[in-house]
């Protein structure tokens, strides 16, 4: 693999993760969606929960990536993101539409966010070899955090009170970057070569002993799984709860809603630094 293709893969993957960080900007627009569509607090909370559920239900994106590879995963994400962001834009202009339709739409938008995240990380995590794997993963994750601040600013600067237009913009932006991912993302040759070497060098009678794949119920019985589960549940779940409801927290304390985009930017930037 040539150096420029590696650099292009990481650059496009970083842009993809940066744009996916727009999910952190939800508090910049959810209160305006609530007012525009005359939603109850429970209904707008359902939209946020559906969005989060789709994003972190990424196991299906992982299965898809393992089966079809990064190209088809990127193209699938482009299709999902364009279709359902534009559908959300139409629903935003239709107050008479069932509010449950918006929640259902955001399940698929969230799932559309999961596909390019899996593709960009899986393609790039080993592209420069083991020595730089941590740096690449750190760059991708930090770009995701920084994207929240950028898209909160973009919404406040150009789309304030125009939620539907913002969704149309996001559909174009994310689907275009996913298509770029299909073109420029490069898989790591290291992983495939290791698997090939293992198949060639491992005697057949020892393969059964070496393969110890713990999944499903046996995995749930390990202490390591539950230690990790609790850390992720609290460490990821609680910040997401705050971020998804930041605008309503400000309103409940009598704050100015105009400060919400700034708070979203600060939240994302501190997450980036952390």
C-alpha cells in the first residue's frame, strides 16, 4: 500500500468521524423541533433515545462490515443517511404527521451513523501497523468529539429555527463523505496477512485448541465483560443523557436557550481534551 493511499484513508476516516460527531449537537436543535412540531417532552425524549439506540446498536454494522467489507458498508451508510435524514426533513415540515414516525426515522438515522463509524475505524486502525494503532484510534475518536462543537456552531450560525434545512444539509454532507469513504478507505494488510500466515503455519490438529472464541452466553459469564459493561454504561450513558437533554436542563433552570449551542460546544471540546 502506497503512503498517499494510507494518508488519504486516515484523512477521509477522520472527516467521516468528525461529521458523525454532529450527533453531539442534538441539544442545539431538539427544543426547536419540539416547539415546531408541538411535541410533548416524552415524544422529543423518544426521538433522542431512538437516535442513541440506533447509533450504539452498531453490532449490525459490524456484522455487515465483516461480511461485505468497507466499500459496501460505506455505500450502505450513504444510502441510510441520505434517505432518513431527508425523510426527517420532510417530517419536520409536517406537524400533522405522527410523532412516532420521527422517532422511528431516528432509529435508522442512528444506525446510519453506526455504519461509517465502524467502516472508518476498522479500515484505519491498523493501516500504519501496530506501532501507530493507538494514535490512529485516538485521532478518530477525538475528531468525533470535536465534530459536536463544530456542528453545534454550524446549526446556530446558519440553520437556527430551520431544523428541516439542517437535516437536508446533514443528509448531503454525511452521504457524500460516506461515498468518499467507499473510494478512499483502505483496509489494513496486516490483519489479512496474519490470518493467512496462521492458516499456513498452524497444524490442523492444533487449530481446534488455539481457537477459543468466547461469544454470547459464555461471554456473559465472564467477570471481564461485566466490568467493562458497567464502565461503558456509566461512562458513556451518563454524558449522553446530559447531552441529549442539555437544552431542557437549561430551560428548567430558567436559563437562556440561546446559550445552549455554546454549552454544547464546550461539552464537546472538554470531551475532546479529556
